[in-house]
C-alpha cells in the first residue's frame, strides 16, 4: 500500500471516529435528568470514554460578546510562587504563604463561592517552587453556564491564558473564532489533569 493510500485510510478512520464522538456527545447532552459523568463506546475495537459536557444555552450563545470595554489590566502581571489568578463573577488572586491563604478581589467587592481547586494549585506551586506563567488564569466549574461572561472578564482584565474545565467546552460553541487569538485556551478534565498541565515540565 502506498503512503498516500495509507494516509487516506488513516484520515477516513479519524473522520469516522470524530463522527462517533459527536454522536455520543449529542446523546449525552440530550439527557436532561440523570446526567452521566461519562459515556463509553467502541471504535475499531478500542474502548474510549467521553466525559459529560454541558451544552450551551441559547442565552450563552447570544451573549458571547468579547469586544473590549472598561478594560482594567490586573491579570497580565507576573505571579509569585503560591499565587493564582482565578475568575468567578470578579477576578481574584489567591495567595498561599507560610500555610496561610489570602484571597483578594481584584475587580469588585464580591466573594468567591469555591476556591478549593485554586488553593490546591497554589499549594502545588509552593511544593514545586514554581510560579504560574504571567497572565494565567484558572476558570473553575463555578462558571458553568456563564462561560461567555467569565471569558469577557478574563479578556477585559488582561488574561493571556485560561484553563477551562473540559465539561464546559461545549459552551465555547457560541464563541467567535477570534477568542483563541485574544486568550490562549486549554482544557482540563479534573484537578489531577490540571496540576499535570501546570507543573509537568517540572517533573520532566
């Protein structure tokens, strides 16, 4: 078999696999009551698992406006070891120093609802003695169903890179293509996957 024929065959297999993944995602997204955490399937005899993802609402699609307004650059600066930027309705910075956790609201007066994942990242930063890249922001599942608004806060406040929960990836379907040029997006499946992405270079 020629190299071209081999490439065509591989490409067709990839297309079939993508179609099957899309089919399963649609089935999963259509389940409104007992939502599964994952779905399993087979393709070419191989098992694969697809985590449940939240389909974007019509409101989310319509509100994905990332045009700049009221820009206040507070997320692009350098971070020290043990510091993490994150966003809920406002932009926050969590700092861990001598086992003490401090949370600063950088853009408003609201309080964050759940910072356990962010605190874990900050503690890992201390453990590895490695600061996150400047402009890196973590988005948690607290933004579920509100990703457009959350991304607007990230962009308006100067974020350069955002880590998003994989379960919320479908909310990006309503996003304009230029979003990826304004802020670099990366997805994580769970807290272990996020830690691996942020600090894996330290391990290598």
